[in-house]
C-alpha cells in the first residue's frame, strides 16, 4: 500500500553557484538539513523554488537530486511538473516516477485564463496517461482558479488525482472543497499552501501544509503541526500567531517573493547564492534591512543570535526554546515507538 501523504512539505529553495548554475551538492546538503529538522517531505520545482526561472532540463536535474537525497532518507517527494505543453509534462512524469517521486504537483496552465471545461480537459489528459500520482495546485494569484465543481469532477473520475494544494489563502474555499470531496474520496489529500491559515485549515480537515517558512524554520513548522495532531490546540494557535509575523516579513518586508525566503535561509547558515532575478542597489540595501528584522524575530526562536545592534525598534514577543521542545518531541516519539514495538500501545 502506498503511504498517504501528510505533514509539512518544504517547497525548497535552489542553491546557485557564483555563475548562476544549480549547485547540486549544496542542494543535497540543504535537503538533508531540512529532513534532519523534521519536515515530512520535499516539494521541488514550486513557487519558492522559482521553477519559472529554470529551464526544463534544470527542473528535471533539481528533481533528480531532491528525489535521490530523499530516497536515501525514506522521505516522500511531490515534484512540481508544470510545463507549457502536456507532452513535456507527461515526459517529466515518466522521469519523476523513475526518480522515485511519490507524486507530481500540477498547476493549471499559466498565462491564459481558461474555462472550467478547458481545465477539465487538461487535467484529464495528464491523469489518463501519467504513471505517477497527481496533486493539483490551486494558486489563483498566478493561474486559473480551481473551483469546487471542477475538483469534485476530476476527483470522482480519476483515481490518479490524489490531492490538492490550496494556496488561495481562502479558508472557506478549502473547507468547501473538503466538504464536497471527502465523502466521495476519503483518501483525497488536502494541503494548505498558505501558512497564515495552516492551523484553521488543519482543524477543517487538511492533512498538512506546503510552506515557504519551513525553508527557514523547519523545526517550528513541524512543531506547529505536531501540536495540532497531539490535540495541543492552544500551543498550535500560539505558534501560528508567532510565525505569522515572520511569514509576513518574508513576503512583504522589503524583498520581492521569494527572495525574503532566501534571506532567512542565509541567516540559518546556508549560502544559496543569488537568485536569477536581478536586483538594484536600493533593493540590496532593503534586503539588508529585511535581514536585520528577520534576525530579530528568529533570535526569539533561539535559532540565531540577535543582531549586533540589537532590536530596539521592535517590541520583544518572548522566547521559544526550540531546541528543548524538539528534544522533548524526539524523546516522546522514541518512547511511543518502543511501546508500540512491544505491543503495549496501538
């Protein structure tokens, strides 16, 4: 039986060399770092991974590195497989299946606004021929929205379509999709793609999240998910509110998305190189200011030191002992696993 997808998946950044080429060794190291800090899976070739700024061949190389690294660790991968032509999508599906990916992620076609019937035809063509499971990707900001009737239709007709990532940020929309599809497809997987809504969407029935923040604070995104699954709702909500400040900084604190995510990863010690998107001198100054603000927030989580000049312009929110909480969680999981192995708990 194929393992059902769940938990926190990281839409990983891509390290680049000084020449702007994909740095495959650093990519593998970075993926291992994320896994070591608790993420449940990886999601290469997504928005945070700037997939539109890489060639088809580069996207396939990125997928191969991530899948190979994750296979050695027993971690599932959902690979972004969106291309301009279904022929290229299906060829990528063949490759990603051979790499060991658990599923692909498929956007509606970008640029052209399409009717629901055209979206159906597109998803149907891929679903009929792909040798790998498919998760859909709803992101109305960049592509034609996936509405509830369409999702019901494709979920009912195509077992290969096993889930959806919803990045609309619309809690009610995800709730309507869950309410419509789950009774017919209890196995269908719903992922939140907007971390500011993760806990509310988990409460409504989502199975996990694909979140940019986990590139920088994988321990905290995993902790938020674990608090929810363990019924520690107050702790989950508190962490959700604390992480929202960091999420807002990354998205709109002074750098165009997803460069703010790269700033955060650099603060965690990862030299990922420059994005392929050129920036001006003013943007470089703004980026340094953003790094200081992000470092102030991250220092309260105990993952970096506060900046040398301090954080006088920001009211402190209180510390979170990430290292202690992660260790407590690790010991708890080890004890439970031991009891299960001895048949003392189910």
